[in-house]
C-alpha cells in the first residue's frame, strides 16, 4: 500500500484512494504498485519550461474534482471545473461591470446630480445690494423729517430750523431718485415694479415734506407755542400725503423684504423708510 504519492511525494491517507489529494493525479493500483516498484523513485514529472507549480488552491480544487469523479461521475466534475474557470480568470467585479455595463443599470457617477444654484442668483444678489443704497437714502431722509416735525411741534426746534431740515430731506430724496435711475434690476424678480414702488414712495414723501414746510412757515406756527396742527391746512395736507406714502411703502416692502431675506439683506418696516 502506498504511503506517499509517487508524483508529488505528498503523504496519502491510510484509507485506499485512487487519486492523490495533493496533486490530483491517479495513483497506481495495488497490482501496478507491485509490478513497478521503482515508480516512486522517478520523482516529480517534468513540466514544460515556464509552467508554475500548482498552487495550494489549485491542488485542493483538483483533489475535490477527484472525489467528485469517484462519487458521482463526470457531471459534477464538469460543473466544478466550469466554476473554477470563471473564478481563476482574474475577473473582478469592476472588470465585470466594465464588460457588462447593463448589469449595473444606468446609474450616474457620484455627484453628477448635484443641485445647481438658480441661474442669475449671483446677479440678483448684486443688484439687490446696490438697490439697498437707495433704501438707506430714504431712511436717512425720513429720520430728518420725523425729528424736525416732532421737535417743531414740541417747541424744541424753531420753525425756521425745522424747515431747513425738511428742505435737506427733499434734496436727499431727489438724489435717491436720480441714483435709482442708473440701477439695473433686470435680475430681480419684479424688479421694475419694485423700483417703481420706491419711486412712488419718494415722490409722495417729498410732497408731504413740502406741506410740512408750509405748516412751519405759517404765521401762526412761527408765533405760537405749542404750534397749531389740527387746524392748519398745510399740516393736514402733509398728513394726507404721508398716509399715501405709507401705502406705497407697504407695497414696496411686500416685494423687498422676502427678497432681502433670501440673501441676508436688511428688511424694513413702513416707519423706517
């Protein structure tokens, strides 16, 4: 009985086997062993130049093939060898995907569906920032008017000084109107309408300023203190124009404030501008 394979010299199990579990080659039968006692001395069979010795994994697969052949015939061996051919072909999942792209569907590369910013958003922000300068000019003019009217009415400022403040406010509002004419609003949604609303605010405010100047120049206002307001026609006209300006401010701010909030720009109330 053979104790080692005559081809690869691997030890054989005590139970009789027909194939070497290491190299897979068929072992000589008991009769052949006795008839050719010197077969084991032949050593490992020669291989063509350049062939590599079978790896341990290959040896194991061949051994399994041998067992399958013994147990159930050639069909199992064929299937195992067929699987081995696919396994040892060196084809990774990436190569299989490249060879059969349809198996992976039509997925787009990572990041290819990144959401892009809305077209013109940068230009819109730039134009809104420039437009904000016009609003600041309106805020500064209103501050002059509010302080002058309240102080003249409380006799803490002379009517002449108050009228000078209002004249300055009118000049400032006119400068804002001239500046707005050179501002582009093409990238701003409803930009033309928004600009027209602020222009209306400024025109109505200028009208109110002129009425309040008339009140301050009335003889009764310059002589009495506290000054008369409820019975003064100029003062009443100023209040009417101011009320109309408030409505125009609300209409303007309904457009401005939502846009300003999108770009972290200041928002305002109708008492600010």
